[in-house]
């Protein structure tokens, strides 16, 4: 019981209150209307970003109880099959809106053409590390939480934190400038009513 009390800090519990619904949302995405999914993602992604930031400051190098020279392996709860299932469900929901311009990609400096990314892949890339951490919490593997926090923090800084921001840009574009109906365009009056 002592291990769970030290591992389940207020920051970890607050992160879990957003991470669990985020994972559930992506699992249930195929059953939602695209506009509902977009609206829910626009609400939860900023919270996920905000609730991850305290984990970075609470999991400093001196707080990590393991030798960083050794290799450690964390269990992976998000299998390749599950990743593909979530990604395909999202891709189906977004349809043509799945592709978006990724202007801030590091590869942009080497390209003379605009680079595109897929919203479904971007969201699933966020889902994978978050889902792996949620799996540890669900299975109460408390002794691995400090190591998992260190891993989650490094991945957030290097990759999936930026993926949240990219997804938000793409979702904002979908909500305010794209139409989910392929042949239907809103009139100027209808567009003004949305704001």
C-alpha cells in the first residue's frame, strides 16, 4: 500500500482524470458523429497538455529511483493491433479532413513543397504513450510508475506534446473552416451564427 501512496501523487491522479477519458474517447471515436468527436477532442487535448506539464516538474532526474545507465523495459499496453484499430476508426471519422498541412515539421526546411500529416495518426501517436501509462495505472503496477513517468515526460518533450498542438491546429481548422459534408458549404449567415 505504501508504494501506491508514493506513486499516486496528486499530479499523477490529475493526469489520470484526463488521460483515461482521452483514451476512452479515441476507443469510441468510430461510434460518434465527426462534429461531436471534433468538439470533444478540442476540449480534452488542451487539458491533456496542461495536466502533463506538472508531471515534468515532479519527475526530475533526482526523483527517478533507477540507474539511468541500465536498460529498463516497460510493458506496452497499446499493441500494434490496437494502435491500428484506433487509427483506422479516426481516419474513417475525419474522411477528407484527415490530411492537414504541417508547417512546423522539422522536415519543412528541406522541402520545397508543403508537408502533410494525418490527424488520425497524430492523435494515435498521442494515444500510444498515454494509453501505456493508463495501462500501468489500471493494472496497479505502482513500482513502475516512476520509471513510466520519466519515459512519458521524455516522450512528451520530444514528440507527443508537439503532436497535441498539431492536432489542435488541425481540429480548429476542421471546426471553423472545413465542412464534414463533402458537397455542403455553409452560407456566410450560417458561418456567423457559429461564433
